C-alpha cells in the first residue's frame, strides 16, 4: 500500500503545483508507480502540461460530481509509471455545483476506489486555502508536504497549515503526518531567504527536508512550454533539486517501512543542522 502525500499551504504562488508536478515525474522516473491528482479547481496541473479536457479525459470533478467512477478518471501518460487526474477546466455552472458539493468534507473519501492504494505514491496538489477541497484531501492523506517560498511572509502560512494538521489529526484523520517543509524558490546568498530558513529550522527542526528548490528561471520557462522543468531541462538546477527531493522522500519512506517492521510506534524524522545546509 502506497503513500498519499498532500502538497499544501494556504498561500498562493509558492510552488505547490510546480512541486507536485516535478516531484511526481521524478518519482515515476525513479521507478515508483505514481498517481498525480490535481485537487485545485484552478486546474493548474493540466494547464502546466497543456492538457485539454474537451474529449474523453477523466477529471476529478467528474468523480466528485458522480459523472464517472474514480477509476475511470485516471489517465495514463507516456511514462508507464505516471498516471494523472486533472481537476477540470470548470464552466461557471460547474463552479456553482462545486461550491455546493465541496461543503461535504468527506466527499473525496467517499469516492476514491481501492485502485488508489496500488500506487507507491499518490501526490495531490491543493489550492492555496485550507477549506473545501484541501480539507477533503487532508482527510484522506497520509502526510503533508509543505512548500514554503523562502520569505518571512510565508511563515504565518506554515503555522496555519500546522494548526490545521493537528486539528485534523485529533478529529477526522489520525494517521495524518508531516512529510516535511520544503524551501522553494530559494535565493542563495540573500539575507531575507537565510533569515526565513533559520526561523523555520528553529521552529520546526524535525520537519525540515534537507533538499531546497532554488529559484531558477528554467522552472518558470518550462511552464510557458507546457512542460515540467524535469522533462525539459535536465541540466537545470531546479531539475537536480526535484530529483534530489524525490530521492529524499523515497529514502524517508523506506525508513518508515523499516521502522514499521521493527515495531516502532513513533517514527522521528532526523533534524538537519542549519549550518550543514548546502549553500
Ligand atoms: N524554483 C522556481 N524558480 C522560479 N520560478 C518558479 C519556481 N517554482 C515555481 N516557479 C514559478 O512560480 C510561479 C508560481 O508557482 P506555482 O504555480 O507552482 O505556485 P502555486 O503555489 O501552485 O500557486 P497557486 O497558489 O496559485 O496554485 C509559477 O510561475 C512558476 O513557474
Ligand atoms: Mg498551484
């Protein structure tokens, strides 16, 4: 049984979609069976990949509105290890319908089918807020990957998602854990980015991932070409970082399995010394 990872923080433009997309492709390229689900009604995964859903493409919205069974909304890609469920290019009528149905915080839980558990990883891109679709996702996820654009303004959003995770753990989904905090668009050698990083390491020492994604024009350019940077620019710094992130997540989850087998109840993530962080 695989792991369902929500990519979430209640802040816009911090690299959630870029991370969900490039991490999923990198996991698939490492041989892990991966399902990428877009739970953001702005449908950014499909837009990023230039996918149009006029024809037979299955979408999450189809499943949420009972037009199709969840399994019928899974689309294969050219990579045999990667499947995708886009959200849908919503019409105004669809948006009204969605506002109605996403009051149900367990809607996603009620429509997913056992096929979801056949993947090694299910990566779910969330919208930049915590209500509606995000709560639906957090109710089925095993863990949350929190991308943080390295600025002080993102720090309060980290606190908000941490509080929400604790609330959900206490109520509707006890298994929910933190996959890690990921520094995105990191600007090496700027004081502001370093201060934000230092504050995060001080506040959340056990939750920081050792990989950071650098700010890199190739990542932005790839979006214009409707491709993921890891597919388009193999030499880009952000490509290397996303591949390293996939390796780190695979390794962390191997530890998870090994610890489960030795019967340990609590799995503690190793903290990373702030000064050993690669600049
Ligand atoms: N490492 C990076 N370096 C430079 N630009 C980046 C990087 N990662 C993402 N971007 C750019 O930043 C913008 C926002 O990224 P993205 O769409 O992934 O954020 P998001 O958190 O999903 O936004 P939203 O909250 O609107 O869904 C995009 O134009 C993207 O191309
Ligand atoms: Mg997004």
